[in-house]
């Protein structure tokens, strides 16, 4: 099977979406799929050979070069205006049509339209609740999914899948494939004390850690609000992606007179595991903001890394995380948007080592079913099944 993965994002970058795209391409390659990754050429890589570009990307994302790189520049230099989102979206499907691929796999809708129009086959991937975000597009969505050469949709959560089915997408054309983690990144496994010694973190304080983006839509300011009610707990927030995001949260902590919150900048995802091992609790912001305001799911890649670290996972009681996390079994779920209640829950965990150990052990056990290898295997099976149905 030969596929073309089309993505118009900047590579390399700190955005999680690029990490997911590259990792999926690499693990599909390990499954024996012939994958071409078709992306815009960055200005900084314009004069590099294909081999050097591929090597640089794989080193940045920590994956094996089991796929081929097909990069083109259609608008240079790439910049914040992101004009190449349009030009690459128009150009890449044309090149894919010339490449005689079995299918095009993409997270962007324009290549889907153009691939189908040219008689090619396409699969669309998304983590979003698109029919809920843009209800006026539902008739168009139904029209597309009725086409034989539209093979289907892969979603990152059952919640997203259910929204598409409710909007009229045939059940056999949409599958939920959770993201994953790489077990090799978590070797050697570290005890809490070993990780803290490595990182220079105090060993005697209860530590709650968050890793990931801190853009306004994430609602991470709630950690500062929680910290006011739990001065006994240290909060370590690692991410960004930009210095503006870091400074925004730092300034909010100062404005609230909170001193037990440390906000660090972005680090390469492959350097994150020691920080996860150093934690007593790994946090997802206990807020409904991403779902309630932005209609985005909060089933992020960090969740699979949290499971793999074998620490207590602290999360809001919302429908998307409920797919993987059960309160009192492999996580501690709290009422969203209530920082006082959330802080009291952290203090309860800190005072109950038996509960913490039970949740941690089950989280690690559950992580074993969510590897990137397993996801790639299921994705390959879905692609083959849809192609064979034609």
C-alpha cells in the first residue's frame, strides 16, 4: 500500500500536530506501508538535500526515517501569514494525483476536496468536533462522505467519532484511533527521587506537573487559582509554546501573589519523561473552557505520556477524557472550573499514599495498549479495509 500524507504545517515546529503527523508517518512505515510525507519547504531548509532534511526532521521529532519526504515550496519565505496553507493545499493534491497513490491521508480539508475531484481516494483525520463547531457544513459533510472514493474519517477520540456519526457520516466510514506514546522514550524508568535528583528539584515537596501548550484556550491559569488554596503543593508548568504564553501565566501568578507556581518554557517532547517521573501528580487543566467555548476535545498526546509515566493523573470530569480515565481507578477526576475543589482534591491525594499508589499503578498498566505501534497497526487495517471495499 502506497499513501501520501499531506500536511501544510511548518516542520519542524513545537506544535503537537506536527509531532503527531511525523510520528504517524514513521510508525506506518514500520508497519510496511509505503509513506510519502508531502509538506511545505521551510526557508531555513531550502538549500538542504532531501536526505539532510529528512534526517533533521527525524532527529527533531525522535522518530525513525521509515517514510519518504516530498517537500515543495509554493510560497517563500514561509511566515506567520501562512499563505502556503492555501498554495500547498492546492499544489500538493496535484502532485499526489501524479504519484499514483492508493490514497491521500490528511488533516486538511482542501486536499480532500481536490483529491476527490481528481478521482483519487482520501481519508480525513481530525481531533476536532467539526460538525458541532461548524453546523452549517453538515450537508456538505454528508455529501462528501457519500462518495465512494471518500474512504473515511479517523478521529482521535470516541467523542469526536460520535459527533460525526450523529451528523450523518456512515459508521463504517469513521473510526476512533487514540494517539499513543513510544515506550523507548521512557527508558530507563526513574523513581521519583532519581528524577528529582537529575533535574535538581526538591525531594521533600509534593509536586504537581503540567506539560504542554499554555495558549489562552487551554485555561492553564486555573493552576494559579488552585495554588492559592494549596500552598503546601508546588506546581510546575512546562510548555509554551511561545515566550508570550509563558510570560502571560507568570504575570498572572505574580498578580495573584502566588509563589508556589513555576512556569518554564517549551522543551523538546523527548526531554519531558524525567519531569513526568519527578511528579507526584500529572495534571490536565481542570476546566471546561476548551470544550465549552472552543468546542475542542482535550484528549491530548500528553495524556498517553502521563499514563506511561505511572503517576497519578489529575483531570476534569468531562466526556472526552472519560474514554480513557476512570475516577478512582486510573485517575482522579474533579469538577471542572472550581479551583478550590480541585486544590482540595490534590491535598487529599497528597495525604493518601495508598490511593496515589493504586492510581499510579493502574495508569501504567493501562498505558500498554496505547503505543504508537498499536495505533499504526489499527490505522493500516482501517485503510486496507476501506480500500478493499471499493
